[in-house]
């Protein structure tokens, strides 16, 4: 039994040493927008739908609910109480040449598109 435990420990150690390490996020470039999305991450490496998960906020027609409450100055007549709630619908989506932030999954076969990226 002791020999089996030692062998198992050795296998786990070898597996851990060969596993890729997380190196942070990547910047990708949208080559083809959704729905048939393609994102390039290096010269010659192109990710497609089968390799990607998306944060909902980068997709077209994404909706979120909002609620605002406070005072607002209406036509200089003084502050009036203001309250509103509803939904905001994003009408933009990823476009060709947009830069995106990608986070690799643990197996580095899948990537999560978390947000658009911009250069200053």
C-alpha cells in the first residue's frame, strides 16, 4: 500500500509541474464581430466561438436594470425630488479591430472576454 501512495504522489507532482501556469490577462483584437466572432491573440493564433466565453456587457442588446434617486435642479426652480427606475439597453457590441481583455481558463483552451480595452 505504501508503494501505491508514493507512486500516486509522484504522479500528482509530475502533473503539477507540467500544468501551465496562469500568467494574467491577454489583449486580443476582434477580427470578426459576433455572432461568428474571431479574436486574434498572436500572429497566427485565432480564437473562435468554441474557445470563448463572454461577459454579457460586451454583447449587443445587453440590458441592465437601474434605479436613480436624489434631487435634481430643474430649470433653476430649485431642487426637486427625482426618482426613476427602468432598464438600460446597450446597443453597441464588439466591432472589427476592437481590443478586448481576455482571461485564460485554467486549461488555457478557453478564454473569457471580460471587457473592451482602449489605448490612451
